C-alpha cells in the first residue's frame, strides 16, 4: 500500500514521523515552512509544498492508495469531499489527533483498507482505533471482505453488496453456502474475529439447502456455481470465488 502521511503543524509532524516509521515506504507531506523539521522526522521521505494543503489533495488521491492525516477530522472531510468518486476507487483515508490517542478511518474502510490500516497504526502507536462501520464495531461479518486475506474474489453489484451487508448487520437470516475454499476463514476475517460466528449466519454445504423464502440474503462460496442458474436469488446474493489452493 502506497501511503502519504500529511501533517500541517509542528506537533503534527512529530507524530507523522512515528507514523512513517510504522509504514515502510510511506512519504510525509508538509507545508514548506516546516521543510527542515519534515526532513528530521522522515529523512529522505519528506516532501514539502508551497501553497494550500487543499491544492495537494488531487495529486495525493491519484498517486497513493492511502492517506494518513494528522489533521482535524472536520478539516479532512472538507479537504477530501470535492474529490470523492466511489468506494471502489477512493483511497483509504485515516485521521489521527495530534496527541496520537485516536486513529479514525474516514474513507474506504473495507475495500480501501482504511480499517485495517487504522488497526495497524493503533497497535504501532499505542492508540485506539475508532471503527464506526457497523460490521467492524460489532465484529460481525464484513460482506465485502469475506475471504479477502485468502485470495478470494467476489462477484456482486453495488446494490447486492449493500443489500447483503444490511441483512448481516440487521440480524436478518443469511444463508452462507460454502462449496469450496478453506473453512478456516473466520479467525482471520477483517483483521481477526475472536467471537463465534454470528447467530444469523446459517452455514450450509450445498445451495440446494438454502430456501430463498427463508433467507434474506445469500453468501455463496463456490468455484463452479453460476448466478444465472438461480434467478430467485437475484439482487440479494454475493458469490465468492476461492482460488484452487485456498
């Protein structure tokens, strides 16, 4: 993950140096008036700019997978708002307070990896990660992350992801049909889950066991199954494709 660490104050830069140390390859960005300090906290990895921080955002969005900002949450929201596209394209954005007490994912928590990045930084800095996504705060299943650490890919429209995610977090009955792949996916799911599988997930071995009238959504882990063969699940299913070795 290519990461830019942005700080706009002297104290913020001190923390930015610690962040950069925890993220090999990360670059620190700061106003030109702090050029000397920026080089001290991140030797060889600091880049300073003239003008307003807002003018740097388009280039950062284009060049980096993640932005860690030691800037107030409200200011970051205003800085990034004009440049947002969609959750498949936007970089991960994480905010830290200057005291280094809290790490807050702001954008692209799941697909962009902001939640995972926040967890890593919280551990490295001795801070608290503030996760506000429903699935993470309740440690239930993240529909768009299932099997990601195992190399699984998913097939679903944006609306299907939204529908299935809502069914999971609202405790509606969800059929999880696993016909392929490793069954040991829960422990490492979304940076690790320590509790039991949520009670509203019903794990089945075959799709034929899942009654579309009983379940609000279908999570189908398969290598061979085809969506078009099961029209009754249209609009409320996500299909996961594990590689042969996982």
